């Protein structure tokens, strides 16, 4: 008979005007890795917030049994005291504190009156080694990328006496190699007796790591699949998530003529803004045609985001040199305003931190990048603002109650649509998409892919950065391969394979 470490019975959670969870049931066996899957907005994170005490006892209906005991958590400290630790998709780190300080924040090493810094950094180093992050624990959080910050969050969780580890999209910011290391780490933690609940949209990872899978749709439990008993395939999981079969992950694009070169970058070099002499983009040259989707593949730290941001009005880097040509004419883009005026858009990988104002409604966010289109004499015309927001909500099929819906309350996929709307509103001809489907489900990904196809059919030029190689191969006409700040290869879509791309990266690595 199964030994359940956790049972959540008939959990119902309501928000104003919305029933987020409707009699959800979840059973997790001790020592297993249990996956929780569903579309954005299905209720997965809400259920875990109920479990961890973020939504305290009394704010929901139902019963939580943990290790056979009914729990009525008032806050997250109550759940952590029982060994339940949650790692959120939104990172909760202090940018101007070191990695070591963040790991032990609220759980400091030493006495009540004095922190033992030697012990703090020594223990932090051991935890970083476990999660595979080769950074000094004295490095400031602001000086490492989003992917590495996610690993710090995991190290922080491991620093506590964890028995049930909840991970909400833990690999969303990681490339395939680092994701596999993390999943292997979860398998190792399982051997050490730690139970895990993982929320992920990467179904291949779910198949690889999970013992059982619970599918949630529209706030209700659909089914739980057991790897030992059931024939688990991505197709079956998708059907449970979206209520229908999704036969083609990448929508076909209407055949059209790819035009002349729209953007050309020559001999582009960028140095790190903090570490003097550290070259992050090294003499890179590439081009992008009208009506073309061009991908950039590479591992974390390859310099892809640094390249994109430095092109977008030098919003990253120092000692930047090289030439940018648009329609064959050299242009100077010394700030983001000049980039926008030259009809370049940059859709950031970090939509919640850099792309959107979560505390503002869709109406405000949609027009932020080019407010002069909805203002007269520096005064915003709210009617024009509302009209623009409504048009994009309809065009991109954004699911919301109204244009006054706060962006922070939207699902990840719908937040991404608002971010795309914001840059479509600028009438950009060149759109740089940095991890455009990070942290969103397969159904929402398909909708984003359709939007990308629609943009290139209208003659836009798309530069797409993604850590998911199947996505690049499925969507791009050409793919540049980047490693250690350099372009190390280029491949046409029809010739591209994951093996070829990874082979080019490995061959170009130092010491190979």
C-alpha cells in the first residue's frame, strides 16, 4: 500500500469573480517525484500556494494532510517548519546581496548577534557545487544571469531541512544541458529521501523525471498518470491539458518570398559592463532578411542575450564597437529610444522584471514603448490608449476580463501576449524575441508561434533566441550557432538537427 506524504482533499480557492480551484485532489507518495501539469491559468501555482501557506488556512476550502497530520498553515514559515519548501517561478533574490547572503537570508549562520561569514560562504560553496553553479558565493546576484539565479534559488531551498520540495518551472530559465543536470539532481535527491513536486511545461522533462503526473485543467483535477501502470506520452498529456489533441506543435507558415537584407551587423564586439577586459560578444557578424525568422542557438553564457541587448540601443555592455546597417544604410543606435525610432523592438526574456509593469493594467502596458502615439502635448489621451489596448487584446486573443485587468494577475502566456502587443504597437519592422515562450504551456506556445508567423507574413524580420532547440528548428528559416561570444556556425532549417547544433557548440569550445 502506498505511503502518502501529502494528501490535498477537495481544495477550492476563490478570487473575486473567479473560482481558481474547484474540488482539486492531489496525492503524493513519499520519495517520489510528482509532476503537476496544465495550461497557464489552470491552477497549478495556486494549489501549491495553498499548500505552502501563502494562501493561509481559512482562505480556501478543503483539507491538507501532511505525514498523516492535518495542517492549517498560517504562512510560509509554518510550512517550512514542517520541511515543505517552495521555489517560485518568480525569483525572490536580493540583487545587491551576494549569492551566499541570499542563500542563508533569514536562516543565517552564526549567533543571534553575529553572522559567521566564513561558515556562510563555505556552506554556500558546497550547495553551489551540488546544483552545478560554478560561481563564487561572494558574487552579487545582479551580476549573474536569470538562469544562474534560478540555481541559487534551488541551493537556497536545499540549505533548509527540506522533506517536500516544490519547484515551479525550475528549468524555465535553463538550457537543455543545464536542465538535464537539474533533473538528474532531483533524481539524486529522490535517492536521498526527498520528495519533490515539479510544475513544468517541458513535457519531455516530465516524462524523464516524474514517477506520477497529475493533470489540472480549468481549476479541476483531470487525472493522475502512473509511469509504472500507464502508457505516458506527450500526446496524452497534452490532450489532458488542453482538452484536445495538438497534432502539429509548430504551425505551418504561408509560403512567401523572403526579401532583401533588412538588418546587418558587422564585427560587433561588446565587453562586460562590470568586469573590465571581459569580452562577452566577440567580432560577431550576421544578417536578417525581410520576412525571415532567424534563430540564435547556444548554451547559457554564450552571449546571445548580451548580443541582442547591445544591438538594441546599447542597453547592455561597454566598449561596444562594430557596424549596424538597416536597409543597407549605417545607423547609430546609442540608446533605446534611437533603436525604437529605427523600428527595432526587443522582447526581453524576463517579462516580469524588465518587460511589463505587473501592477498596471493591460491598457497601460500596451502603449508604454511608444506613448507619443497616444498623447498630445505630452498628455495621454486615455481613449486612444484604450482603443489600442482593445485592438491588441482581440488580435492576439489575450484572455482577460477587460483591458483594466492587472497584468500581474494574467497567466504567463497572456502576459507574453501583452508584452508582444507592447512592441507590435511601436510598428517595429525588426523584432528581437529573447526566449519568447519561456515558462508558458504548449497551448500558449502554439499561439505565440502563430503570432510570429503572422508577423513575418506581414514582412517583419524576426531574430529569435531560444534555449529549446526543437523550437528553433521548428520555427526558423536559418539558425546561427553561438558559443563563448562568437558565431561558430550557421545552418538552414531543412538541414538543422539538435545533434548538429550541439556538435558545433562542442567543437568550438575552448580546449575541445
